[in-house]
């Protein structure tokens, strides 16, 4: 399977715990994005990377959230001191920047987080 | 079957009929649009995209139409099949917002046998 891979698929945690999600993009894709999706809504942008550089962060990304892409390949999204409002599907997408400008973002299956 | 107006959250269509899913986007500066299909428990799956210098683009059984004058986007699915049942999202890219996509709330399509 050469698509975007996310791990774990499901995560149940207690309020106040830290969680970390991993995303492996499509090989050779230089852009990687994180989105959050709540039930009945479309995905909302959180942050994105061009290679290893984090270029933009949404206002949704509070200081409890941190994302990394240390070698420009896989990425991790960590949520510290989780709150019940963090319960959502966290989606990762990747794309290949060929000539600048927007391009097709391919999504993984997501990590569903439930905070009890 | 057709969804009309700014946005209808559900669309029921008879198997074999054509479906039209409508989307009103928010920003006249948007230069890139993309349609995704999302099945339950899965991530969004790319269907078709279109740039603002085009009015129409066709794929396999799908056509996207872009009307920049009224900021309207539509996805037409020919000969709708049971496997087309899903939530469909339109998304736009605004150049001033780098490469992030802004998604609508989605339309749930149900195909009747």
C-alpha cells in the first residue's frame, strides 16, 4: 500500500493524558498536512509542512498541540493534557509540490481520538 | 437527483440516475477547487479537481463545473451506483492562505436500489 498511513487508527485516552499520532505520507511527497474533523463537519486545517519546515499553524492549534516532521518524511502530532473537546478524527494528507501552488492532497484513514 | 441552494446536507438518488451535488464557495479569490468522497470510517478520497482558469473538467463518470460569477461549484455523477453512497465535500484553496484547503460541511448521498 503506497497511500498515506496513519497510526493508530483509534485512540482512547483519559482527560489530562498526552497522546501522539504518527503519519507516513506518500513516498516523495514533500508537503504534509494535518486536519481535524468532528462529526458531521468537513475537515479543518491544523498545520502543514514543506519538507521538514512547519510553515503554517491554524488558530485551532493551541499550545497543547505540537507537530513535527524531523526528517521531512513521517510526521507526529502530539496533544498534551488532552481535553474532552479534543475528541475528533485527526487526518493527515500529503501532496507533491511540482511547480508551486495548490495540488491534490491525498488523505490517510485518520486517527479517531476519544477523550474520556 | 440534485441538491440545490447554498447547501443541502442530504441527497437521495435512484440507482442509475445522474446525481448533481452543489457547493457555494466563499471567496472570489479562490483559485483551486477539489471534490472528495468520504465513506464511513475512512479518510476523504480524491475525486476530481479544477483550477479557476477552467469552467469544466471531466473524469470517469464525474464532471465538475465551476461558475466563478456566482461562486458555485457542482459535481455531476453519471449513472449513480450503490458504491457512490458517501459524504461528498467540496474544498477551496485561497491563495493568501497558502496551500491549505477550506472544506464545506458536506453532502450525504444515498443511492436507492
